[in-house]
C-alpha cells in the first residue's frame, strides 16, 4: 500500500494536448500523450489526495478514484481549471497547451474549391493557464502550491530555472530529453528555490509516485511556500 502522504489534499492537474479547431473537422494539436499527468493523478490518488484531472483529447483510461473533466481547447481548459481551482491545495500543469489558436474558427468545413487557392490561417495567442493560476491571490499567498512543467530541447536547467521565475511557481519540473511525448518513460529535473535534483529515467508511472513524494515533502516543509 502506498503511504497516504497526500491525505486530505485536493489536487487539480491538467494533462494532454489541447485541440484548437480550424473548422468542424480540422484543427491543430500536438503530440502530448497525457501519460505523465495521468501518472501523477493516479499516484496522488493512491497517496490519499482528492484529484481532479482536466484532460485534453487523449486515449487514456481515467485513473481509479479520479474526477476527470474532458476539454478540447486551451480556452476550455482554462475555464475548467478556473471552475475547479477554488478548493485546491495544489495545481499541477502538465498539459501541453497550444501556444496559439486560429483567430477564426469556421462554422462549416472549409471547402477546397479547385482554384488552387489555399486558406490563410491567422493565429492568436492562447491564455497561459499556469501563469494565470499562479497569479491568483491564493497562489500568491501560498495557499495554493503551483507546479509547472517544461519541455526544452537544450539547456534544460537554465530554461527551467528561468521558467520557474517567469511563471512565478515554487516548483518547475523539466522533462529531460530526448522528446518524451508518447513514451512510457521519462527523466525529470526538479527545480525549486532551494536548488535542483534529478529523478533518473524510469517509467512515467514510477516517476508519478516519486513526484508525489517530493511534493508531499515540500508541502510539509512549507505549508504555504
Ligand atoms: O511556456 P511553456 O509552454 O514552456 O510552459 C510550460 C508550462 O506552462 C507547463 O506547465 C504547461 O502546462 C503550462 N502552460 C499553460 N498554459 C499555456 C502554456 C503553458 O498552463 N498556454
């Protein structure tokens, strides 16, 4: 049995990609599988937490005992997070949110008219869900502990340290490359105000358990921050 290190805690987790519609049958998305976020959700639930998982379009079963809310777009993900974050003690943003969405979504399928003309796509920036939540009064007061993720291709430690400060979160977790999208294992770099440590390559399910232990230690050490 897993020790109940998160007993009584409420966790809100985002996972997977977002899907940004171009028209009713097309859109842009990315290769996030959602596996890391789902693994954290399962581990946190096993550790006694009450877990709500806001999931983009992924092909994964809901971990036992976890409340799941399915969304498609970044805007929907933000709305779901804002509706659920009120009572949360911890917010973990593992989702690979699309940075941009099409400026306009066509109501009907855009037809190829035979003229050889191609549609011009314009984009607008999506809201940054993690940064938005991290700026909330509860996060700023330390009542809500926020965890961000980072996928970088190079200079992970520097980027992760900078991202932790930019997003204004106490803990930033870097995916140690090569690209981990869709894979069953990963290695993680944990960066907080005290420094950094590595969780060596392991199945994402196992890393979820280790991350929950790291999280519990930080919550116990600094109720607040
Ligand atoms: O800025 P970047 O996308 O690299 O930041 C990654 C972190 O921010 C992840 O924790 C991701 O879930 C979160 N994020 C978000 N909303 C966005 C972009 C990123 O919550 N629009």
